[in-house]
């Protein structure tokens, strides 16, 4: 047997139930574009005095930028940086720049937005945490394992005894 090369260090992430999150530049750009559109409409499409329009824009921009930084760009002390889970449905999240670990429970408001992303809301002892989880090419397996765990957990929490029936055949 040949010794492992130094170019390929051992990677424990392939077999563990841990996903290190990466910020989504596309989602952040879309969010900022939507925010700019809201401000343009408010500034030029509303019949209010200029100071009121500027105050409305400022009142929308400040909290929105703060939420985008922690929710999408994963920056700041409230941002979720990593998610660990067990097959029993126990979750641990790493939060902030120091990667402080917190036990977490996925709560109402978590949903899958497509094949490649989740919006997750966790309840922790330090308060609720919201994060956008996007599949990246190097984390495909971990993302799929997390999706299976969350699908099973959300299915059990829904109270249904069986999965919903597909009533319409796919269009060809």
C-alpha cells in the first residue's frame, strides 16, 4: 500500500454529519438588488416630502443590511457558521467568529426552497438563529445528508401518517 500524498490531506467531513456553511454571493446580490429597487420606488414613486421618503428608505435599509450580513453572507456575531446533526435529529450549530457551539432545534419557519437551498430557523438558548444553507459543489454529500435528516424531521413533525400522494403525472 502506498502512503498518502501530501496534496490530499485526510478529510473527515465526508463521513461525518457536519456541514460548514459558505456564504451565497448570488443570494446576497439579489437581496441587495431588491433592496435598491425598494428604495428607488420609495424615493421616486411616492408622493411624500423628501425627508419622509429618505427616512423610510433608511428605516428599510439599516435592518435589511444587518439581516443580510448574518443570514446570507454569514458575517458577524449572530451568523451560523456550521451545522452538525445526528441521525436521531439532534442539531448543534457553530455561531459567530469564535464558532461557539449551541444545541439547536429546527423550528417552524424552516423550509426547503428548491433542490439546492434551505432556509433554516433554529431555536437555541441564546435566541433564534436564521440561516440560508446553499449547496456548494464541494459539500454535495453533506448537504444531501442534511436534507434527508431535515426532510425526515419535518415529515415527523407534520403529524401526517404517510407522505402526500402525487395526484398529477409529470408533463412530458
